[in-house]
């Protein structure tokens, strides 16, 4: 961030609780809440896909699990069965995702 000219201002409102957490994070990093927030926003905005740190962690974990499951399935299924499974998942992955989300939405207490 250094000596670059900063002529844009970003403002947003947060609750007292949110500010307190931001202030704590900034304090632990040796920064003000404002500086900590600025650095976080600038850092996150430069990342691919616009994902939060937690979203990136989840994606990485899912990729690891997918790789491990693929290795295990190669040992259990024949090459033909594995190919058939891959084709089915490739064709229907959005539908499977919607089914999971619908099931979770239906099970939420009102």
C-alpha cells in the first residue's frame, strides 16, 4: 500500500459487535480496525474467484476429498463402472446440488 495515491473512500456500517470483533482482529495484528479492514478487503479482492478465506478452505478440502475418493473408487470399481459414474455425475451435478440444498431448506425449523 505504501506511498500510492489513495483517492477513493469505501464506507460501510457494522454493528457494535461486528466492530468489536474487527477491532480485536486489528489489535492482534497491531493495526487499527480501519487499517485491518482495509488490508483485508484489498487482499481478498485480489484473489481469484472473489472467494472468502473460508470458502477457499472449503473448496480446497472438497478437492482433497474428491481426489482421495477417486483413488479409492479406482480400487473398488471397474474402469467401465468408474467411467459410467463420472459421466452420471458430470451430467447431473447441478441437480444433485439443488437436491441437497432443497433438503437442507426443508429441514430448517421456522
